[in-house]
C-alpha cells in the first residue's frame, strides 16, 4: 500500500519554538494530509528523554509559572534552524 501511493505524502521538518521561559525547544514537525481534501494534521514531537522533552515537561507541570510569577503572554516564535 505504501509503495502504491494510496496514502497522502508525509512531510516533515525540524522547527525551533522559542519560549520566553525555557528558551529554544527543537521539535520534529510532521504534516499528515488527507487525500482529496484540504485537511492537514500538524504534529509536533520531541525526542523522549531529551533536554527539549524536559523543557516541555516543566511547562506541563508548572503551567509556565516560575516562583517569581506567571509567564509573559503571547505566542511562541517558530523558526527553522
């Protein structure tokens, strides 16, 4: 099935998210498409056990709040290394 191309193309890239409290988080970005329509699923992942995973775990556990107050508001910045 994979060789026949009956599934949508798999597109991947590496993205860097800049967070105001944990700094740069390097993510793998995979884009999955549904053939025949405009639906796309964008999935960001980090390597298990990596420093990037630890940064995301910190944000998950704390909600981005350090002892000195909440995280600044606003979106993260994306860039391609």
